[in-house]
C-alpha cells in the first residue's frame, strides 16, 4: 500500500520497495516530491492531476532490521536518482534521521538543488510537514512490518516494485 501526505506544494510518498539485486533488498521508500504548478482544470468539482527519495532497505539475506542497504539520493537528474549516499546516522536511527531530514524542508530542498528563495508556500508546507512527521514515521514503520513479514511457503517473492512516479508518467503519456 502506498501512503501519500500531500501539502500545498510538496508531497511525501511512503511505500514498499523491493530491489532485485544481489543480495535482494526490501524496505520502505520515502519520496519527497514537488507538486507541479498547473492551471485548474474543469469545474470546481473536477479532479485535478497531481504529480507526486529516501529508501530505507534491509538486505533479504540478513536478519530483519539489518538496514545494510539503507541509503538516500540527495539529488536527481530529471527523474533519475544520483548515486546512492550512505550515512551512519541513517543506519543507527533511521526514523530519527528521516524525521530530521523532513523536519527541515527548506534545507532538504536547498540541498537537493531546488531554488526556494521567495517561495510563499514554503513556511506553510514546512510547518504542516513537521506536524505530519509522526504519521509519516508510522507509515514507514508499518511498511517495514509488511515487507519483513515472512511470505507463506510457495508464494512468489516480489521481484521489484514500480515507483508511483512511473504510474503518473504512464498516465500522462496516454
């Protein structure tokens, strides 16, 4: 299950992720997305298009909560992530590290290369995001519980997972 926390101009998406690599990885993926400015479409009641990374992974061949593959991507080239960045602080206290990152939205966006100078929405979204941190952390922990739960014997293991952004991109090309 994907969980979205949508603010005025920023969204935080939490969901399960499985990396089919050696060794396989599983965990929660936390994406921070800027919402695109788009003109309102249709009537007041019309649905609006919404554009909605910080993976926290275990290695499947280790014990639950090993976090050997916990990493983050501080920047993106278009939609592609930069190389993985590793942090001892992330591995030592993943939810504390995540709360610290999300708790300072201005710093997070600026360090990602986003120009937020004069952004009138930033303070409102930063406050709302800080207020939502307990729910976001709970969503990450619930996702970890789900992906770490042993599968019944004979059930297929997830080979990978598509990013919610892939769904948005494919919907836009239709």
